[in-house]
C-alpha cells in the first residue's frame, strides 16, 4: 500500500517522488530506510506493514459501512503497481468515523498473510479522513474463476510506467469486495516508502478469486514481485 502513488494514500507530496526505490537489489525493501532520510521509518518503525495475521484477539468489531460509486477518475501505471484513482464521494465508515476512498491498487503475491497463507494477489483500497488519517481495506484473491471487474481494469491499464488512462468505463468498487464483510483489524503502516505509521488496516476475511491468466497478465505489466516482506507484529493486537 502506498500514498496515492505506489501502494497507499492520497496524492503524495513526499520526496519519495525524487528517490528511486523498488523491490529488488539495492533499492529493495531491506534498503528503503537508507535511501532517503524521509524513509527512515521503513527501518526504525515498530508498527510496520504487512504482517502475518495470526494469534487473533476476539473482539466485537462493528460492521463496516461502505457506500461506493462507480466514479473512477483514471488508471495509472506508476511503475510499482496499477492504481485506480477515484473521484470524491465514496465513503467507508468505521465506528461512525468516515474515510473517503482515494484509490485502489494491487500487489502480487499478497503482502499480508492470513494464518501463514500467502495469496497470489492482494488489493488495497486506500481511504483518508478529513485530517489525512488513512484506512486501508485489503482483499485477498485466490486462484479460481476470472474476476469481472478486474477484467475491466486490466483492459484499461497502461502498459508503460508513468502512463495514465483517463478513458474509463464505470469501474465498480463492489466488484473487488467480498459479499461477506467480516474482517480483521490492526494498526500498521504504508507498505511502501515512506512507510508512515498510524494506518488503520482492515483485512477482509473472505477471499475472492482471480484467474491465473489475470495474475500473470498483471505480472507482464508490472515487474513482479511487488510485495514488501512481512514485518514483525511486535506488541500489536490483531483483532477479529
């Protein structure tokens, strides 16, 4: 997950725009904290994402209220992922607190694991409240039937890094969300530089399916893998 650039947030003003980072070699995750002073949290943070969700604490988590429109703004290939940016008006409410959907994007293989299981693909729906606090809804995809909404997105995604497609059909957020909205919850961070903490993570329990061809096509466009390795849970609680 980046700040509306490569994995999670809103349109980022961070100097990450001027610092090259990636998923392999000396620009890979183990070096992120040294690439730029603003990335230091990638190395020093104690509430980093992604994690292996396990050792759950039973909790009465409130139902999620999701009101989404089919008003995607554009699709961007930012070199790290394919990102669908949204116009205003798409709201996630958690315990009465509202966050607005900014974008969603994909990682393959999955960044988070559930009970030790990795998935072929993970979607991150990035939301922000009116103070800039972030909430990310993560959805896992298993090998199986083709996902129709993903098919529509794949048909429109730019093949070149840095390219943007503004000619969008109606892309439904509901198409990449499971019917059952039970979830896990924990506090974490962005999964790309600058790895800022204080992010509310909501991981859906129910996985969707994507065809093997869809995952492979994503890999032809984005140089995979584009997942950050698992981070330590430390003193955090994983609620379910």
